[in-house]
């Protein structure tokens, strides 16, 4: 199980800064995306610790090592999943490569009582919420639609339809308000979404709802610069964090490859939400290092040079550099983490390959709270239909009841049986 | 004749439409440099420019809503919805705006918008990538709804849809995108079978088997298998789901006396229900058996490891054919 490294250091939380300064776009021109003065950073790409006046962060060596461990292990999970997809064990995989710091930093900022609403790429946050990575593999293998219990992990199911979850997060936060569950040690919500998602109506509606109801929700946008093949400029003329101001709440841009900055800024925003200051938008400025998913081919639409530039800002390497530089970890620590990553990889590999397909009739479960005449009838008919192949395979005689025929109708010999596709071996032709 | 995948035939049809009419636009997510996630628009932006082949912001309501505005201004937008399960954010624009504008304006406003939707399952995808929502649109007055099943039809039908002065929801059988067929890319769409006509793709005398989109291939395989058992199956590719080509359908059923409809969408309140009702009304005295339906179950599309159970296959179609002889 992942070690809890964040979330417990309430003493380091800070009140968020006032509203972001007026957009430089006032003159009509969007400010340079990623202009350094906008970017909140606590750890440089070279692994140097820097201070930010609004986000002081005291972090112990052991917490730092914990964050590093998280980063390495989720990256390993991701590498393993990509390999499993290549080997045909997964249908598809959406890699988080490059976004580890944004996810671990924000994920570790959450308290156990906070609720998270992910997209389909939040494997690092899932890790922080104690969801077994195997559950994620299940989903991408096609065994489940996301088999974890959202309430148990305080981590909602993955949402694939872009942007929808931001409204769910906002509504959940409105529930927290009604329950009076905010305040010191109270609850808050975090909604994850991408740069592309900011164009969806749902996301804009979530901003409005959260704003006018002052809902305790943090909008955490991982701006990885791409929505499949479309660059950020196709979604926005201004830096995304500046959108928040128009909706009436603060927005800030954080170096999304800096786990410490993501941790500090998310903590502050969650705390503000708990304290009744309403929503915050955090734009984690990062980069999708890999393809959109394993079926995507980014060479068709982006330049290799960008990738090289972002490699120098790797979210894992800079923590390692800082650990070494500050004497917070020695070689044996790194060896240990590498060994643990190897063990995790091996476990996922083996368990994924051994993962059985769900039972056919399980498809008919959990559609309604109780029995349902149509679903139940279809399930029973399909069960009889499947059995008919077993019968034919076992003893080759006896006309089975019709799959969906009228009750009491005499069964008729089936072509498929006549052609000897007994057992569970259906012809499988002509799909 | 050139051997093309269905995806390529779509691409050639779109290319032809862009060439033929400068008012034709293509818009959608990732349709530009990437050429769409299925490469249907591959190379089109390069050849026709960014103002005719438009990568839109990520919002389906925006895609359809702005297509309506462009159509009001005289353009003929062709919208790509990336996957079936992502059309719902545009539902208001399609059902309440696009479908009704002609009626509301008492005929003065035409909206020649095409909405292309890759639909159906069988590709091992995650949630929302395998759905068959066609009946939601077939149920909506003011929309024409079609589904192609082969490369040659993909090539001509998309051109016909674009020339239609009504909105057309154009379903593409995504699991057949890679199927190859000979396509005559010099053929004139104007001379092809009209967009609202069904096509008999196998002649037979004992049962009329109706299918569309990805299920046509399954239906043809079922007809071939049934022939070995001495049964003669007539297969009709519906092509147009709204309106239905009832002349062809009923004409066939009156001869065969039996009718089976198959689609991937759930059977409950599906297109098969509409067809069964109409066939019953029009062919009542010719029917030897009730119209039977073979389709998806009344459940959400299941995780892909279960989709082979959900999707009607050869055996389930043959089973239904058998049952029509049990009456
Ligand atoms: C409503 C909807 N439309 C289209 C898609 C297809 N799609 C999946 S991911 C994606 C791009 C998302 O970009 P972004 O929000 O930046 O997130 P990222 O994938 O970069 O993490 C698209 C268009 C979808 N899942 N849902
Ligand atoms: Mg993105």
C-alpha cells in the first residue's frame, strides 16, 4: 500500500493569495503562455529549492522521500501498463508520463476526508487514494468500467466523457456545504480535468455553479498542452488560470512538474475551500510526454523538439536531484525504491495476465436497484441460450429452449448446433 | 475500381464533396493534422486548408451549434463526432435546434448539416466508444438518419448526405472501417441508389433478414450459413433508418412471409420495434411468424471483455431464423 506522505501537515497550510492580478490581456494581447513570473515554483528543474512568498512549505526529509517514492512507483505502473497494452493484455492505456508531479502533489494534498473526481488519466491520484493499480488495469483491459468503491477511497470513478465530472464535483461540494461539513478539518472536493476540457459547456457551468454557490471545490486543470492532436491555442487565447477570474474566483498557475509546488498550492486551495472561501482554479502547467493513449500517433501533429525541451523539466528527476543535493537520501534509498518499483511492475504484470474475464451474465447486474422485468427476462433467456451450447456439446441431443422464443414454444434444432459448435465454443464468425 | 478500406472510401467521398462545392466544410475534434482518430479526414486539411477543414475546440454542443450558424450563412458543414458516446453534449443542438428549424421557419430556413458518427462496438474499446444511439435520432422528426455498411456506399452516401437540404445523421460502422472493397471513385453520387433507399444485398425466398451498418456483414454470413441448411434468406441493408424504405421491406416480407431484424442497439424500443410494427401492419396476411428481433440487451454497453456476448453474432441471428420456422 502506498505510504501516506502528504495530507497530514496541516501546519504548513497557508491562506491563499488574493485574486490573481488583472490579466495582462487587458491590452488585448494574451500574455506569453508560461511566462515565468506567473508560474508558482518551489523546486526548479535542476532540483534547487526556491521559496515563494505566498506558498511557504516546510517539508521533512521523510515526506520528501515519500513523494519521490510515489512518483517513481506511479511512473513504473504507467510503463508497465503501456507494455501490457503492447502485449495485447490491455485494450488501451492513457499514459500519465510527465504528469506525475501534478497528480502526486495534488493527490497528497488531499486529506482522507476530501473527495476527488478524476478524468481517465489520474492514475497518480488513484494511487494516493489507495486504489489498487490493478483496478485501473481492469478498466483498460475491458473487465470493468471501474470497479472500485468511490466512497471507500473518496475517489470517484474515472470519467471518460470530457468535463462531466466537474459538475459532479461541484454538486458534491454543495452537499458538503449543506451538511455543514466544512471548517477546520472539514471536507473539500477536487475536480480534475484537462486543458481541452475547459472548452466543454459542463466545465464552464461547473465554474458558474461553484462560484455563485461558493462551493468548497478546487478545480485542478492539468494543462498538458494537448487535447489529443489539438494544441492549447485551439482551446484558449489566454492562460487558462486567468479564466477563473472571469467566473469570480481565484486562479493560479503552478509548475505542474514540481511536486512541491503542486502540493503547496493545492493544500492552500483546499484549505480556502474548507474555510468558506469558495472555489479555486489551479492550472498545473505540464506536458503530456507520451501519446494521448496507446492508440495515438503524436508524430502526426507535434514536433519532437518540444518533447526534448520538456524532458529537461522532468518531474521525477528534479526531486531525486534535490534529495541528493540536500543529503536527504542516499544510494541505498534509491536502490530500495527501484527494487520496489520492479516488484510492483512484476505484480501488475502477473496479475493482469491472470485476470479472468467477467462471467457473461454479470453484464446484467447492477443496472437497477432491484429486479427488473426486462433485464431479468433477457438475462434468463441468454442464460438458457448459453446452456443450449453446453447441452449440445455434452450429449449432442435435446433441443434447448429458444433463447428468446415465446414461453412454451417447442424448441427447434439450431443451425449452430447442427454444425457442431458445442460446448461454449460459439462460432465466433462474422463479427 | 480501386480496392479501398471503408475508412478510405469515406475519405474519398469527403474529398469529392469538398472539391464539388466550396461551401462544404468539415469540422470536429482532431480532424485536421491528425486526420481524425480513425483517419477519415486524413490529408483533407492539408489539401483544402484550415478554414475548410476545421479543428474545433473540444465541445460537441459547440460543434453542432456553430454548424447551424454556418448553415444559416449558406455553408454545408459536415461535423465529425469522435465517438458515438460523445454526441450527447450536442443533443440539444441536434434535437431542439437542428431538427426543428425548417418547421419553425415554415420552410424558409434549410439546415444542410451532416453529423458523422462512428458507431457500434466490437473494437475492444473502453466505455462510451461502442454505442448505437441511432434510434434517438430516428425518433426525432426533421432529421434524416442513415448508416452505411460498405466502402462503395460510404463513398456515395456521404456525398449524397452532404447534398441533402435536410440535416442528416450519418452513422459509420466503426468496426468495419478496415474492411476492404472495390470502390469506383469515379462513380457519380447523383446516379447512385438514392440515399433513402434500402438495398437488397442477398436474394432469398424463405426469410427477410434486415440489417444496417456493421450488422450487414453478419447478416450476409448468416444467409450463407443458412443456405447450407437449405434455407434461402433475403438480406436487405436498410441504409436509411429514417425514413425507412418500407416499399422494399414490405415487398420482400410479402414474398418470404418471415422477417428478422438485427441491430447492435438494444432491442427494447429499438429500430426493430418500429420495423416490426410497420411490417405487421403492412404484411399481416403474408406473415408466417411474428417479426423477430436480434440485438443488444437492455443494459449499458458492457466492458469490452463481454462485448461478444452483447453483440448479436452469427449464431444468435441463425437462432432467430430458426425460431421463425417454429411457428
Ligand atoms: C465529450 C467527449 N468528446 C470527445 C472525447 C474524446 N476525447 C477523449 S480525450 C480527448 C482530449 C482531452 O483533452 P484534455 O481535456 O486536454 O485531457 P488530456 O487527454 O490531455 O489529459 C478527447 C477529445 C471524449 N472523451 N468526450
Ligand atoms: Mg490535455
